[in-house]
C-alpha cells in the first residue's frame, strides 16, 4: 500500500503507564455530596451520567481524599505544580518502556514530540521529561497543545512528517513521542461547573469520563534502522492524516472514510460509550475488533490523548490481523487516523 519511493517509517517501541489508584462511580458521588448541591440540574445530570457510563474504574494519580477534600478547591498554580511533578514522572515511565523495547539509548534520540491538554506551563512538560530522561540538550523538541483527545495520533502524524523530512536529507530520525494527561486533579473544577449549570443538557460531564495516564512510542526512519540491527520494528506506518469536519466545532462525534474495515484491527480512542457504540454501528465493526477499546474504557476510563496509544499497545497481546486502523477525535472537530502494518505477524 505504500509508495516504493516513500520513506520507510517504523514504530520500534511502545510504552504505556497508568498510575496506581482506581476511582469508582461511588467516589465521585461521595465527593460531590460533600461539597456541592447535588439537587441542582447540572450536577444532578453529571451524577446520573456517572452511574451509566459503563466505566467500572478510572485510573488516578491520587485518590480524591489526597487532594480534593480541602474546603477550597486546588488553585491553578497547585494543579500546575502537581502535573509538572506527577505528570512528568508518569510520562517518563512510559518513555522508558518505549526506549527499552526499541533498544535505543536516550542519547540516540534525535527529536521529541509531546502532547497534553491538561497542563499549560512554560517551559512545557516535555522539557521536564527530556531532563529526567537525560536526553541530549540538542534534541529537537516539539510540544502540541489544543488537540485534546486526538493528541495521541497528532504526535504520530507530526513524528511521521519529521521522520520523512529527515529521510529526504538522508539523516537518521529516532523520535520519542509521548502523551500525558492528568484529568482527575481537575475534579473540583468540573463539579463546580456542573453545579453552576442550570441546563442539564449542557452540563459538563468530564468528571465522570476522564482519567490519568501516559503513553509513548519511538518512531524511526530507514536510516536509523540500518544503523543498529538490534532495533526491531513493531509496526510500519503506512498512511496518516487529519481532517476537520465543517460545522462541528461544538460537537464531539465520529467520522469514517476507509474501506475494507473488516480486514483490520481497530485502535479506536475510547472517548465514551456513545462514541464506541456509534462507530461500531455505522462501520459495522465486530465486538472482537473493539475488544481492546472497550476493555480500556471499562477498566481505566478516557485518558484523553494517551488513550489511543494505550489501545494500540494493548492490541499487540490480542488479535493478530496484519493491519490496524488507529482513530482518535479532538476539538474542532478533528479526526486523526493512521494505518499501520504489524511487522511481526504471520500473514
């Protein structure tokens, strides 16, 4: 499927990391009842959704009682400082897994690409991750913002473009890309927004869906692959792209535009039960094709930009179809898609 003259691009390592704590629906109910008027329309709707998401547990860097039980909600500064420690550490753990699987040392990395929608500090958290990993100071760094849940595939697309450009210059590219989201520290903000909402249909339901996680991958071009025979490809990246759907800036929905879907595995971003069910219905996907997505959603919730990469990582231990379609959705409404081929599969 790939043009023979196109650069050869490979994912050589994947890593994902969830924090140690799990939150259930009852935890959010108890927190809301302690600090907010749960009879108000917005928060009442949020708690109704909380009990019907299909999520059994959501991953969290801390239990609510560790940071959300003070009379006053955490300040923006406190949440920022917390992310820059706990978030950076979580991202480092995911990156280390990807580097180890790739057989690539930190000093060999040529570029880094980070993404998050839950921290806006400067310098960006990618600077902290690079420092904790002891990456060389001359590594080319990039940090994406504003892409939301689409971020996991946004950094894959950006990495592909950079690696392809390096190939045209006949230079090796070893790109470490990572996504990290800490959503649960914002729970008091989410609850406050819901309490203020008098229209239950417009209530913010983020507190019932989002969780914490990090994921990372290493993408290499053919020049990097030939320099070290220990580097083994896991996936070949065949195609990638992004689309903005007109008139959907205020919506989160789904989009599909690829044929032959039943021959592929799907790494679908677990954005919510309605999204997963909607994609399954419109594209007539089997439960086997969405097993990894549903399992991640049920046991860990929606970790925003990191989720699609975690689903891709999970797929490696499940179905072994030759090709995988990865799909994520973000604000705009933006759709990111990539087509990958397994490099270690009996076709």
